[in-house]
C-alpha cells in the first residue's frame, strides 16, 4: 500500500520559480525560490537520480 509522505510542485509566478513542498504527515508547507538555471537542469537531474536509485524504467505518478 502506498502512503503519500511529501508532495512537491514547481510553480512559476511573475517570471520567478518556486518549489512548494508539502509534508503530508506533519501538515506543513515549505516554499523555496529556485533559479531558472536549476529549473532548466531539473529533467537531467531527475534522470540521473532515477538511474542511480532504480535502474528499472521510471514509473510516473499522474
């Protein structure tokens, strides 16, 4: 059985990016500004992370 622990969203507002992370267990939210350069590298970072942690094909949650 899956249990959601954290939920994250990358939001663009007025040309700025922010990462919104909700801790579902503790019912808290943290918001952190993210530079565009990090946003541009995010797909590459996720791909590398996925390949190191789980060599099986990634399963997306949608």
